[in-house]
C-alpha cells in the first residue's frame, strides 16, 4: 500500500490556554503554531506528496496550506469531515483544568473505549470513522499512484492517536500511551498482511528518504539497515 504521513495541526490559541476547542469555529494557529506548521512544511518539501487531505477545521487547513505551499508539484488537496476533531459535546470550549474534575475524566484516561462525551460522540466512534477514512484514502492513493506513493493527512491529536493505536494493533484503551504533539509527523504504511509504523510524533529531522517511498516486504529480522537518505 501507499505511505501516509499523519500530521497534527500546529499549536492553537486554545491549546496555549488549556481550552478544549473541539469543533468550535474560529480556532486558529497562534504564532508558535504557525512556526511549527512552517517547519513541518519545510520537512516535507523534499517529499513529493500526491495528496494532502485535511480536516475541515481552520487549524488543520492552515497547517495543510503550509505543506502545500512548499510542494513543487500540485498535490490533490481534499477536505474530509471524517478526519475532523472528536465531537466533545458539552465538554467543548471548557478548560482542561475544570474537565479534570469531572467524573468522566478518569474513564477518558483509563478506558476510553467506554467513553461517550455528554451530548457528543463516543471515542470508539471517533476511532472507527477516522481509521476508515485513512484506509479509504490510502487505497485510493495506491490505486491511482502506485504502492510507493506518499500522501499526508492533517488532523487532530486524539484522532491521530486513535489511528496510530489501530495501526499498532493496540486496544483503544491503551491509546493514551501515545503522544502526538502539535505539527508532529507520524508515518504509517498499510499492507495486505500487516501494517507497519515507521515513526510517531516526530517534530524534527530529515524526511527526504521518503522521496524514494517505503519498500514492501517482510519485517527484517534484527531490525534491518534502515532507510537511506538521498
């Protein structure tokens, strides 16, 4: 299959103040977030992306634009509502310090598969829709561009964590063990028999080796020789 780069949006005004933005309109990148998105765009400039799919929320579209602006080609740039932020319902817009006092908070930390946000969606539903969307786009990219194609999906922290948990074969109840920082890049390759995770939560480092694509095949016993930078 193709290779997908899971990119979280850069830091927002809400992130900086500890507010759970959710799907609220008007939440944009702050200056730190813009700088983070620029750096991510620079890191991916050497990788010929065939598609940059984004959540419809402003912060993701801003981050995606920084990536698109630095591509020499013209990647397909669709918006996919299935990659949007979790619907936090009545939690949306509240401060995390206040939410930590709610009875539901410990369950969010220890058993997210059982969590349904009041007036919102369940975390299991969030994972199901986002994983299905990523796999659908990945199959479409491979069908059109071949198995060595690379594409990016710009989304949100909990959404990307849930996608990575699925890729790692982890139960959703373990997904809080995964960290996904602002504007970070994680690398996943789906395969017919096994999904492989090549990186998680990277915010620095050369990614030009991805320009050659990732070769399919069995896992290298002992770890292999690693990628070769062009």
